[in-house]
């Protein structure tokens, strides 16, 4: 599955459906956000049944404020449309994998 870029407008369609979705709230100027991007790409390859969505908080403030994103990167796991887990800051691939797989 490819990583999708999501906007305030497309958030509901892309994220709030069925299945497990990992949403990365990020910004282009954020150093740790750049560091986590390759980790997400590896996870995308390894976990075929996981959808990964990225939300640029500068361009899409509505989704970020709706889910209480105060610092970035914030990664929220959605299960069947509901937020079920949240991690803030850079995470290793193993740490992220553990967070996601317990909700699959």
C-alpha cells in the first residue's frame, strides 16, 4: 500500500473508514518529522495490511486541532475510524510496529 497524503477535506474518506490507519501529523520544517519518514516507508513495506496517511499540519490545521495535536510528529492509530493510540515524537521502527500491531 502506498503512503497517502491527506488533507482536512479528504481526512474523513481516507482515515475514518474500516481497518487500521496510522496517521502521521507532520510539517516540512520539522526535523524529527523528516527522520521518521523513512521509518514509515519501511513499515509500509513490511505491514501490507496497514494504511499510512500523512497530514501536513501547516496546510491542514483542522484535522490537527480536532485530534489535539500539539507537537509534531504525532502519530495516531485509527481503528475502524476511531483513534485508539497516539505517540508523540520520533519513534524507532520497532516501537511504531509494536504500537500498530496491537490494534490490527
